[in-house]
């Protein structure tokens, strides 16, 4: 990611930055499934992409040698790992996979606990939709875990420590398997509960699915201390188990003869199990040495290869910190946890299918992985399932890949604001977008993107990818886009990925690329035109998938024409015209159209009080696009792109998350209009009111604060107005 509005000096500069980042990733290792390592990489990324990377070969060789030594040292000093297996505990009669594969003593104990917690007479109807009894059952004793695919885990995964009181942070991937898609209204066994108190972001979710975890310690852990609260089954000789129940915290030291024996933690009843393990001194020293080598390797790579200025890193780090705070308040499980997605929700579908894709890929079933769970795409975001599979390879049982895109959003938004606004306006608008929820009334706000990302929906990702692709197409500076092939290729590819993630953004992509393509054609920029054409070609992969696997031609997905997603198809507007021509102003279709368009104009807030403001905003879009010859032509194209995307709301449901992109682009255009023309117009029409606002103490304090911030981060002052044609 780039926090600077200026493009890289050359393509080689970008590749050097990526190479430094690759060295940092090598020090952390895959999967990146712990917050400490991820935080180090975020810090490194900001420094790399805001600083200057040296091209000197000798320095690169020294950095590569330092990283190699650090990685080799981590391998040689790595402490032994604890084998972990975990799974849901579900039974509905004899003959289950758990009964045939778990130790008999352990299974009988957990089955009795299950029957006590969920009596047979109180279980849901297996014929009812959403009941756990008509879904899938566990088919193996220990569930698949993406954390274990790279280190040859014997059960689910191998871990270096144990410390949990809330299983959300234990990251049990099976909780989002698609087979456990239970609905709260139908099933007596629930997936989870949510604490809605705003200060409980870190412990927002409570897992209510019955589950268990098993640990097997190697001999090197003898002398360590295992502590728990709840029920533990401790294996003794003869594969029998002692049931150790503790209402309060209790501890036990591992003996030599405990090596290789299985210790189960049982959580059939929700919120009853917590476990920690303190390893012996030698293992702790090894873990500290490994961490020190990781820090040393990253420090050497950054220290040798990257030079940065303090003023250039303040704002990116501030944006990242503010973004993490907003995310943590709403739902901190996105920051390295494993939230149980809601039954019947998009998040559970995409992650469940993504996990299936990954398991097929690991089994060598390439075509099965590419099929993606559907022969013909039905759900509206075909791409997210494949992203989830890739995310689990890189980030294990976390959603840190999606988090990375969310953290990128404030920097991308700020760069877009700088493209069309002066520095002060751009900085103010970026801070409002990120930290002030008033933006939910108009133009969307950051916390809405974070909220829907945490729920696992495709919409925020599609919009962020579009905005990332928007910058190379219109240019990241006021000079506009260049003639080069590579930026056009990258921008168009990002737009194609946005459409693959959520085809509803296709009208905006078509308008943006159409306008930019005509401009390139007019200016005879053949390389740029070729880059945009080639970069956008992957958008047809959806139609190719549907043709190969389903033998039908469907451009995007089959749910596009369903009444619940398209309540006002073109035929409905024909009926509206007929009723209007017959002066039937209260007709069924006229009423439906009025209500539908009113919901569109409520914007992201969903409040009818926002309609006057949003009507004015759409009017400004029309003015800038059609008659705004005073403005930057690329701003006019942005206005046209926003109008094209707004047209989607004429036909499709006015769900706010579908239309974040429309209102974001509207916000950009309206802010540019307001700075260039609107403020002067208000001053002329309402001089007294304008003077009072300008002289208000709050206004002067805000202006002074922005000036100090601009000075601290090395930005220019108020700056000149954006260039106009």
C-alpha cells in the first residue's frame, strides 16, 4: 500500500519495495496468524512505502544475508510444538464419526454432557430449515485447520502455547464450516451470542456451539504447568481418562509420563472452559530467542534498505491507529480472532465455501477448487470465496487479509481526496471519513466498511478494490494519468477484481473505463489503452466459469434478476409510465416506484431525513458532469461514474451496503464542488452567516489544529485550488 499521493518514481522502485516486504514476511513466516507478527508487518509496510528503498546491490546482499541468518536461526532454535486437535461435538444417535474415532472414555463423557445440555426431547425438528439436525455432522475426530497445512500437523494444527478464555481468540476454524449453517429461530443449539455493549468490542462474541480441544505434549514440555477452569479429561495408562472439573482456576505440572498422552478440554456448555500453559524455562528461552531473531531480521532489512522521514510516516500511522481503534470498538475479532458468522448470512457462505476450496486444493482436486461450490454462480459476490481460500493459506485461521484491505481504505480515501481537493480540505475530509460517524448520513463512513467486513460480506472489499483501481485510471495527482501501460493495466485489473467480488459495481467500472478509454483514444495513448483493455479481461472469468461448469452462458450470477434483489425491473417502470399517462397517480407501480426511489435517496443512513441533502448531492453530480466545464475533466468523469452507479439503485434493492461506492464518489465530487464554487456562492448569498461561521471560536480552533497537523506531517498549507480546465 502507498500512503503517498505521488506515484512511485519507477516500476523498479515498486518492485524493490515489494522485495523488502517479502524479506520481512520471511522473518515472520507463514501463516501470519498472530497479531504480533502481523503488527510488525504493518509497521514495516508503512515504513517501506513511505520511505526510499536503496538500489545498491551490496546493501541488498547484506540485508538478504541478515534475513537468511535470522530465518535459519529461528529454525535451529525453534522450540518443540504442541499437537492440537479440536472439533465441534454433535451427535444425534449412535454410529457417529466421533463415536468411532474418539477414545471411548472421552466420547462417553462428552456424550453424557451433550445429552444433559441438550435433552433429546427439546431438540429441534430435523425437518425444520436451519435446525442443526438436518445439517452436516462432524466427519472426523479433529477438524481441518488452515493453521496446520504448512507444518504437517498430526491432528488439527501444532501450537507453541496455550492461552485462552474466549474461544473466539483460540481461532477454531470449524465454527464457520458451511455444514453448521444453523438459524437462530429454528435451532435449539445456537452458533453464538453477541454482546451489544459498545465497550465490549474485544469480547463481543461468545461461542455457544458445543466443542472440545485436545492437546498432546512432547517430552520437552515436562515441568510446564497447565492451568484450567472448567472440565479437563486427563489421560492415564490404558487409554482411560480422569475427569477433572474445576469451578475455579486449578493447575497441574506435566510429568515425564504425561508426554504423548492426550488431554481434552471440554466445552459442551458455553463459556465454561479456559486454559493456559506455562512452558518450562528452556522452552521459554527458545521462544524468546526466536522472537528476538525475527525482530533482528526485520530490523536489519529495514535499517539497511529503507530511509524514511518522520514527517511522512506520522499520518499513515495515525490513520492505521485510528482505523484499528474504530474496528476494535465495533468488533475486535477482525483483528486476529475467529468470529462465528451468523447462520444464513453471506459471511458464513463465503468462508465455508472458501474452506472447502482450500481443502480440495490441498487434496489435488484443482477443478473442484475452481468450481467454487457452485456450477453456476448464484450468490452476488463470486470472488470472495476464492479470496477466503487464499487468505487462509497466508493468514491461517484469521481474517487478517480482509483487515489489511480495511486498513488500506483510509489511505486510499485520503489520496483520492488529495487528487481533487487542496491539502487542508483533503486532510479534514479524510479525518471526518475515518473518525467521525456523521459521514453515515452522507457519503458513507469508515466504520460501515469495517462493520460489514467483520460480518464477512463482499461489498466493502469490492468498493475498496474499485477505489484502488480508480486512482491509476484518473491519476493520483492533479496532472492526471500518464501514458504508461503498467498503471493502466493495474488499475483496470483492480476494477475487474472489484466486479468479480461484487458485480453490482459493473456500471461504475464501465463508465470509468469507457470515459478513460475514449480519452486515451483521443490523445492517441495506445499503450495506456491496451493496458486498460488487457487488465479488464479477467472480468469475463465469471462467464467462463458458468460456461465450463454449468454449460450455460451467465455473465455474472443468476440471482441478479430475482424479485428480492431487483424489485423494480425495467418492466415495472413501463407500468409506471402507463399509470402516469392514465393519470393514475396512486397506482400500484407508481407507489412502488416512489417508495423505492425514496429509499435510494435516504443514502447509507437509511433515514428519510437525509433525502433533501442527498437530492442536492445528486443535483451537484448532474451539474458537474453535464455543465461543469470549470472543473477538472477527470472530476467530471468521476461524477458520471457516480451517476452510472446510482442508476443501479433504480432497479435493485436499496440496501445501503450495495451503494457505498455511489455515495463515496458523490461525496468526493460534492466536496470538490463545494471548495471550488460552493463556499464562494454561500459567501455571496449569505455574507452575514458566513462571517459568523468564519469567526466562531470552534472554526478557528479547528483551522489552527489542521494547520498544526499539516505542518507536523510535512504537507503544504491551504494550497491552491485544484486545477480546472
